C-alpha cells in the first residue's frame, strides 16, 4: 500500500493544486510577476500533471499495453484541462475559456507522454527497483 501512495499522493495533490490555481483570481498573486508566458506555464503545469499520472499508472499496473496506458492518461488529462477551462468560463467573472490554454495544456501532456514512451525501458527497470525496495521493508 505504501508503494502505491508513493505516486498517488503527489498526483492527487498536484491535480487539486492545478484546479485551485485555475479557479482563483491570479491578479492577487505573485504569478503575474514571473515574467514568463502564461502559455509556457500552462504547458509546464500539464507536462507535470501528465507525468505524475503516467508514473502512477505505470507503477501500479502491469507493463503490457504500455502505449495504450500513456494515450489513455494523456486523453484524460487533456479532457481535465478542457473541463477546467469551461469551469473558468462558467464559474468565474475574472477568467474565461481560452483555446490557446487548451492547446498549451495539450502540448504539455503530449510531451510528457512522448518522454515516458521514450524512457519506457528505464521506467520499467526503475519500477522493479522500487518494488524491491518496498518488499525489503
């Protein structure tokens, strides 16, 4: 059980964090002073979100159908991003739906999926090492 929480807790906390930051008024936060493009932040945030959920799924399920798992997680995270954009438009007066945000989110998620696919063999070996570590404890 402890091993599953190794990836589940960060993925859930990060997801809640993105949801929270997506619905608050950022004009009241230091985010506006970071000096980088809003789209770069979107891409980076969703890269991390996709990566965390992919690690969770890879770690907790068998290694068969690896590509299908990556594609499924990518689609779910992209739909989550679209859902948040719709919530911004419907629930707030200070945020609106932005298709370029959706595109930036999607590029971040797809980039994470490509990297995970390219590192597939290393991630599977890492999974075995993590399993051994938790078995010894």
